[in-house]
C-alpha cells in the first residue's frame, strides 16, 4: 500500500500511461481515418485543406499528452510544439471560415 505522495504517484503512473495511451491511439486512428477520407474525396480544396489542418490537431495533442504523461521532463518541449501547432490550427480555422463564408 502506498504511504506517501511519491508512492501513490508511482502506483498510479503506469495505469495512467496505459489508459491514456489507449485513448490516444483511438483518437489518432479516428482522426487519421477522417483526414484520409477528406483527402480521398478532395472535391472542395479551398475548404478541405483547412479542415484537414484543424483535424490534424487531434494527433498532435494526443501525442503530446501521452509523451508528457509518460516522461514529465519532456513536457516543456512538447508544450512549445503544441502551442505552435495550436496557433497554426487557429489560423487554419479562421482561414476555413473565410473560405466558407467569403
């Protein structure tokens, strides 16, 4: 039985990584499937290129989250990359709105 904060963290870290990894894999697989479906039926490039860029945010966030959970020392570098892609995703969403609404 855990006696302190460190022991509790050590006991819960492995299950958290496994459960988080399972959900991250599901999220990445579903978003990649959706991206490929958009690219397969690429009928409206002006809008769909921005949709794909926004959907790609899911694998970026899932990968960053599981890497930060697995190795907390990597979290600062992962956060920087995540924030850069978040800015690009916001730009992509704004561009998508302009493409849709004119």
